[in-house]
């Protein structure tokens, strides 16, 4: 079973994402604020987390405490999680400059606006991002 990570402080969106994961047969690791997510990443890096690590992270940009782009930046520093796709999500309209800035800070693979796309389209996009990252970061065989 695949595992995906969600960092989202809006309960309705949090619940919808976890429900979609369940329908898709995906385990969800969920956090409601950025500080919680970063503490978990640090536990992963210390070897304190057992079990399957997430293949993907969906992170809200605006979170209480630590921002979504900061969580993404921390994921990119993790020896164990640095290669997973990061998808930033937001309900706020950003200028093109802001879009570039938040994606650069998080080294995000994508930025999506809420409401998120319909389930089949969202799944195709997320699966594509995972496949692209795996291709880019998988060890090459001679």
C-alpha cells in the first residue's frame, strides 16, 4: 500500500483528502500544522519512524506556525524524504511572482489551487508526479 502525506489545517479539505486516499487504497499521514509535520520529518531523519514513508506530500501554503513552503524546504533537506514530489495547495490567489517564490522555497513539483481538480484528474496528476520523480531519482542500472 502506498502512503501519502498531507499537511492541511482546514478540517474539510483534510477530511476530503484522507477520504480520497482511502478510496484509492492509499495510507494517509496527516498533520494540521507545519510544526507538527517538521517534527515528524525530524523523527524520520533520526530513524524513529518505522513503516512505509510517504511517496508524495500535499502541503497547504498557509498553515499556523510554520508555512507550507518551509515544510517543503525541510522535506528537501531530509536524507530519507528529499526525493518525494511536493504539491503545494492554496485557496488564495497568488501573483505569478508569489507562485514562483513559494514553489522555489519548497522546491515544489506543482502548485494547485483549491478547490482541487476532480478526483480522477487529481489522481492522474499526482501519479504522474510520483512517476516523474521516481524516474529522475531512481538508481540507474548498468
